[in-house]
C-alpha cells in the first residue's frame, strides 16, 4: 500500500513538471551578436563622349579630345568642328570633396601657342541617389575658359553626396551677337600659323 502511494506521488510530480513546461513557461537562449560592415569607398571616373552633329551625345567613350581641323564661318574666328561632353562621377562614402581641372595653352613646335578659345560649359550636376541632395554644393555657374591651373569645377556639400557632373568642352569661334563666349576668350585668327596644337588636360578629385 505504501509503495502504491509513493508511485502515485511520483506520477503526480511528473505530471506537475510537465504541465509547468506546457503552460506559461519561457526559455531564452544566450544573446547572439548581429553585425554588418560597410567598407569606405572612393570612386572617381571620367568619361569623354563626342557630341554628334544632331546635338545628341555618342554612347561611345573616347580617350582624347580630338577637335580635328578648325573651321571658319565667313569672316569669324576659327572654331572647333567638334565638341565633347565630359561625365564626372564621384563617390567618397560621405566625405566632402572637390574637383579641379588643369589645362595649359595648346602649343606646337617653336613655342607657338593657340589663343585661349577652349571653353568649359557646365550642363548638369545631379546626385547619384534620388533620395540625396546637392544643396550647399558649388558648381561652375557658367561658361569658363578651360586653359587654367587647378580651376575649381565642383565643391561638394558637407555631406559629401555622391554626384554625376556633365560638362561640355569646345573651341569657340565667338558668339553671333558679338559677346564673349566666356570671360578671357581669345579669338583664333585666320592668320594662325598652321600645325597641330596639343596639350594635356587633367581632372583631379580630392577629399577635403
């Protein structure tokens, strides 16, 4: 009889433990760390594309600004037969930056220089992300002479928002209304000595 009672007690105790696990019990694991890393990224790319006769831009990149043989309209100064578009893409992972360009005067042998008729024409500045803004950034406000040393093209805002800039580069024969195409423009006369004039242009992006 005693042994039977003990057995009942044991069964009851087992049922109580099982019930406590089924109703209202909670058990938690040890905490697990969850993390992810975003590496710092600094990208700067330059793409040069020729402007087509219909005003559109070629989809093919070129490696140099080849303006070809200069042309002359009537008695006007000579101008380039081609123009080029430059696309500058910058991503510094949120660090402020600036973009500058340097171009020395085009020259041929014997120290003969081409007048400063090459101009930069700012066309577009846009953030790479639709959710970002370039507010507070500084972009060229208008046509500017390309022959310059460390000419500031763009200075980002403090947030260093990634950007896409579009510029046009051309050799101007002057405006039809007689105004200067850009400050400091120099006409290329018909009497300019024949030859191939060349120089080197650079674009530099610096984190500031």
